[in-house]
């Protein structure tokens, strides 16, 4: 009992004015403790408890989501088209995308994205990019639409004054249908100007995604539809993707991914409108083979002496190397 009283006496010290909270261990005589200044200690602990509570809620939400994704993976059939699509949707959610290419399609506002997903394989995904532009009005708009964001603050080009800037988002097909009506808004005296109406959708997609992206947790978005709604959407919207930093998410690491590369060379004749052409395909991983095709639309065309051309090219290159070594 006497030893306990000594420990308590060591823990109770006088606080100087402006002392910061450094230690929250009750019987350590460094900084503020519950024995020296209970009010300050309790205020600090309340902040920590609030932070820990938010962290536990976040972890529970992530665990529930991962549990839903794992159930989605377990319930996926091992064979067939259905199993392929379920596995692909699981791969889209469980890890960031390493984007290789974004290509336009025949459908307005829809792009094909080639990306490496969680399974380490390359997949072709369908991406829907909406049309986003800005309307600067001199008076406030009363329309409350889900596709309209008001009260924005942006720096406008040419030093224009930002009165009431509104962001309008709509599908590309809808935009093409009403493009003339939207252009006539510029003639309205209450509208100062329209901005970013001519920004290419491909440029917007590349700027928003970058080379590494992941599926965000937008309400009623792609992730929620797959995990909670058990849906299999064919397309994903650009609003469902989040830009990721390559420092936190590696992009095509050589240690984990071996990308097979091939080099394609093609040349067409300009003098005769592309009647003649030469195509070369080099596959380094396929025993360093090179395939060359000579195209000529004329059926009676004479076959060029490719063997002689190759021999002369190799001799010229060898002579150039010898001259460089002498110098």
C-alpha cells in the first residue's frame, strides 16, 4: 500500500502554463494525465475517441463491402459466360485499374478501355463519358435538376466575370440532339457565356482517369449496383471512377506483370494512292521472329527480291558499325 501511494505521488505533478498533451498513460509523469488536469485530458481523449469511432465505422463499412464482393466471387459459376462476367466485375472492384488504352467507338460517348485488373489479365471495358459544360448566367437559375450544379467558382478565360456559374452534365447522345438549342442560349442576354462545350470526350476521360484509376463509392453508382443490387452493368460511367496516384498504386510493375510486346511497322506508297504497301510484325518473345508482308493490288505485279533487300540492308548496317568502331 505504501508503494502504491509513492507511485501516485510521482504521477501527480504541477502543470506549467501552455503544457501540451504528450502522454495519456495515467501513471506516467510526462505531460498531462487524468490526475494532473482532468479537463484537458478528457477533452483530448474525447477527440481520440471520436476519431476511433469514425475509423471503426469506416472499417465496418469496408468489411461489409468486401464480404459482399467475396460472396459475389464465391457464388460466381466456374464456367460459362455468366461466370466470366461475374469474375470480371469482381476484378473491377477489388483493385485499381492499370489503363493501357482508351479508344473511341461508333456509339457517341462510349469508349473501349483496355486495362489490367486484379486478376492480372487484360480486359476490354465499356466506359460511358458524359458531356460536361458550364453556363455563366447573370441571374440565378431556379431549375433544380440533378444534372445541374450551381454556385461554382472557377476562373473563366479572358478574365470574364464569374456571375452564377452552373455545371451541366448530360449524356452525349442527348447533347447531340439538343446541341442547337444549347448553342442558342448564348444569345440570351441573361447568359454571359458557355464554356467547355467543345472539349473532346476522349481528352476529358484521359484527364479524369489518368493511367491508374479505381471504382469509387458514389451513391447509386457502379460499385453499389454490383455489390448490393447484384447487377451486372455492361458499362461504367466516368463519374464512377477515381483518379489514383502512381505512388500509392503502382502502374504495370515489372516484378508482378510481364507484358508481351509486339512491334508493328507499316508503310504505304503515296504516289499511287496506297496501292503498294509493306507491313512488318516483330515479336521479341516469339524467338525474335520477324514477319514481312508486301501488298500490291495489281495481280500481275512482280514479286520484289526481299532476300536481296535484306542482305543489302544488313551489309550497310554492318559497315556503319565498323566505321563507328574505328572512329
